[in-house]
């Protein structure tokens, strides 16, 4: 079959590209979809390691690959869809906070449940347990298919989410190699929040002490009062604390709300970062690079006050393959 | 630099004479300062005294760790510090020893002028008493055996076993007390006291005198009480029982057993709030104000023979048992229902057995607890029958259900019945409204285990226009 000029050119291009990419494994074209999150790429592969903070995560924080991380934590409005989809398969109490998080309300209606966002909290980060965060990632990874399997596997094997008679847990948060969404590891989270590839000048990477590309503590105040974080600002009877309140306070990679909002899960058994739910006198300490916030590994099934900031693979520029 | 750099100055690891692990104390203090502390191993337990963060008293953080998991017992940590800038304290896992945890901490106290902020105390077994300025999180797989006393707030006590010591935040708030075992015991209840509020108390059973002592919004509030398998005994005193922190989980009580505690609410039970008692009411509930009962109380929510034995008083009104006569408006807008719920005769509009002298545009069928339809959309869960006021005869009964529609009110208890177009609650008729409680479509209770059907009743009224 004779190829037209255009087709021949395309064929040659494909062939050349295929040859050029033979060094790296050819991949499928990643068709980008709008999944509702703003993604930031964290590069500077094999960056220098974090020196540690009183031994906490010493030698960690170096990531040997590019990855993307969400600019903001998972919002209550985003979490709602998951809660509405998962309740038929959840074997716990569908009205418990460990399932709904703090800012989603549920009620029995007929044979089922109906869930709503607490008015005014649509754009605030919701809380969820580490196990629920894992199921959330599975569900996203599987294209939001509303079937049992889509919540149980894909990124994390929830079959490992069991507890022994002595109280220890068997949870395994090793992500699958083809995971499309995941809970950040401590390395990924620390790097995205505190590591700056230009900390000491162009191309001279290093670590900050506090979120917001700063060695100074962030000012705890509302934006209109020159605030930089809402950590500890919770007023139980009167507050609105949406994500992105401080658009000018970002990590070196552009993340918002690394301080304040919800403290954030990692798969290393600890959450990080202060929360607006914290006692205000504790915020700065929880913001300190390397300082874990709460031992989530001790109770992976409880909600605590931790939220989720998603991670995903770096953007893939691939080649479509044609069978000849 | 006062506001700037912190550095580790001292890493102190004392080796005990035993074969067991060491306790390590790390100090974060300002540059140029030299902290002072002592660690002694006496009779198999560790004594730690923190004396100074440096001669200028510029504050700092102390970290206490073990080097081997679950072997070290700390008899006491005494903070004898005078730093007016405050001092932080951790009893935490050791990241340099595979996350080793202290086994037990028996006592943490402060005898100096510094405000000690305990960020985290985490053990693999028990925690005893803690008395410092502020308490963040206490995590223990075992029991909380001593008193927790905070000069300001207590954020979270997450205890795998039982809580047997008092918890006090006399000038602040208590957010979460969550225990896998009992909180207090029937023979030895504990006290849980805060000024601002007590947000959440959860245990297998709760035996405690709980109080929020502050007055005036936003103080003096109390939210969620949960006993997962047993009773709530003791007492509870507060101004308001309200949702706290605007989170769904900080709302409602769920008492798996009986409510034996005496509850005194000086202002009100919030209209969005429900107290679920699976078993019986054995204690007394008192609302000091005449509009105090704005929410819902459900007794026998477990639908297993629970009874109304205690007294419920709203101002000077005593609600006499499950068919009390006070209307919701008289007591604050709420209700008390003993499952399965009966209709609330005096709260219906018109009232049960009443004669009205004008055709009502709507009729409200009220219950003592929340109800719902269950079954087919096209089959009614109510039956409406009428007969003429004059010349009553059995053959005069006319089923007119199809002439009406109804909506459930936001409170879940009331069903508002409206005539369809061209129909009315007509003059000259007596109406009888009954629930359907057999078959595939029924009127049933909400918030009750197994959703039993409501009690059988006959709500009736006459329309007799002069």
C-alpha cells in the first residue's frame, strides 16, 4: 500500500520518535482530563536530602523522580462525591466522621443515606482517615467506577487493612507501580513543602524551615490582617476557612495551605503540617520542617483532623503506537 | 536570635545499669543557651527533671524518647522551668530507633513558672497524670490511669483502654476524649470539667460527672457523648448542648445502654441535636428554661424494651411519661419519644378529638419522634377516613386518602396534610387519620434500630362550622 505524503511523513515521524524514545520505555499517551485539581510538578530529581529535625526524617526528602502534587488539599465538595459513591460498600457506620469527615453531614433516607456539605464548608479541606484516603485514591485511579473493587484495589490493597488481636495493624500503604493517584510519601510531602531548588541561588537547592518558602514562622492571622496561615484560627461558633485563603503564601513549588487547613496524610505513619483545628500555641511547632503532626499509623481507621493532598505521576509525554 | 534560629545543643543519653533501654532527652533551645536537665534510673524506672532552657530563659522544646520499644517506664517528668516564653514538651517515638516508644509515663508535672505546652505524649502502654499549661495529644494503647489537668486546653486523649483519671481544662476546652474501654467506672466515676466546652466524650461506657462551667456564649457548651456498648452514668451540667465545631460528628449523643446520669441543661438542647438512648432513661433530665428542649430525645432507640423511668423537666413542667401532654411549643420546640413512637395527640393541629369551627387548610399529624414512609412510592402510609357528623353509621365511613397529600416537616415528627385541588377537610365531617403499620408500605420510626412501625393510633377531629 502506497502511503500519501502526509501519512508517510507521519509514519516517519512516529518511527523516529519511537527510535528516539527507545532509551526510555515507551508509554501510552496520557490523555489529560480535568480531574478538578490543580497540579504542580516537583522536579529536581535526586535532590539533596533533608538533614532531619531531631532525627525526624533525617536523610529523607530526596525523591528520585518527578511527580505532581495538588496545589490544595482535597476539598469537602470534592470529597462529597466519594462519600456518596462509597457508602453502599462501606462496612462501617456510614454516619461516622471516620467516613464522612468533619464537614459532610449524612442522614438516613429510606433504605439509604443522603449526604450534604455543611453550608459554607464546600471549599474547606475535609478530614478523613488514612484508610479512607487510600480508598479515595483507589476510586480516582479506577476512574470513579462505583463498584466495590474500585474502592478496594488499584493503588492500595485494602485487603491488608486488618488489625491483630494485640492491637497492631497490617495496613500496607505501598502503592502500585502504575498508580495514577496516591497519598504522598513523607519524602514527597517534605520535598514539596520545604525543599527549594533555588534556595541558595539558581540551581542551588536547599531546605526551608517553615512552609511558605521561609525560615520565619508564618503570621497566624486572617488575610485582611496581613496573615499568612489560618493554623489555629478555628472558632467553633463562627469561622469560614476555605482553601487558598493566602494565595501569596506558597511553597517553592507553589503549594497552598501547607500550613493551616488540614494537617496532611502521608503513607509513612504520620501526618504533617499544622491545621486550623490545632491549638494556636502549637501551630508553629507543627509547621516545622520534619516535625510530624500526628501518628496516623497508630489509628489508621480514625478520622483525626487530617486531610489529604493528592499526588500523581509527572506529566507523560508519550508516543502512540501503531500496529503495522 | 530570639525569634530565629533554634539549634540542638545537647543530646543526652544516659545508660542505665539494667539491661534495658535508655531514655534520651533532647533539647531545642536558642543559640548560646545551655539547657539543664537530669535523668536518673531508680528502681527500674526513670526520673526526669527539666531545669532550664538556658540562663536567659528564652524558651525551648524538650523531647523525651526511648531507645527500645515498649520497655521504659518513666516515673516522673518534672518541669522546673521559669521561661516566660513557654516551653514545649514531647514524649515521642524515637525516629532513630525504629520508632521506639516509651512504655509508660506515670507523671508529668510543672512546678516552675513556665507555661509547659505538651505537644504530644505517646506511649505503648499507659499514661498516668499530666498537669501542665496546655495539652495537645495523648496517645496510649493502654490506659489513662491518672488525672489530666490543663491550665488551658486539652486537644485529644486517644486511649486504647480505659480512662480512670479526671480530666480538667478549667480555663479552656476539651476537644476529644476517646477511649476503647470504659471512661470511669460505675463504682468510681471520674470528673470531666472544662470552662469553654467539652466537645466529644466517647468510651465503651461513660461513668463521669461532666461539666462545662463557663457562662454565656460561646462558653458552657457540650456536644457529643457516646457510649459504644454500655451506660452513661454520673451527671452532666452545662448551659447548652449544641453542635460544636460545625462538624457532623460533634453532634448527637449515642448511648448504647441506659442513660442513668442526671442531666442539667441550664439553657437549651439545640434544635439540630438528638440524644439517642438505646436503652432506658433512668436518670433525670432537667432544662432550667421553659424553651430548653429544642431538640429531640429518643428513648429505647435500640428497640429492645427500653423504658422511660426517669423524670424529664422543662422549667416547672414535668413531662409525664411517653404520652406527655405538653406541646412542643410549650417546651422549646423539641420532643421526647419512647420508641416505637406514638402520635402526639395534643401537638396535632387540630388537637386530637378537637372540634374546629372552620375548615382547616392543613392538618398537622404530630409524633413524639421522627417518622418516615417506607415502601412503595404509589402506596400511602396513612389512611384518612371520614364520616358525617350526623347519622353516623358504619356504612358512612368513606376512605378519602386520595383526596390529600402530605409533607414531612423539617423536625421529622410532623406530617402536614393538605387537601388536593377541589377537596377539603369539609364541614360536617369527622376525620380519622391512622398510620399504615402492616404490609409493604408503612409509617415507621426513624433513628430507631430496625425502624419499627409506629404505634397504632387513631387521630381524629371534627369540622363543624356554625
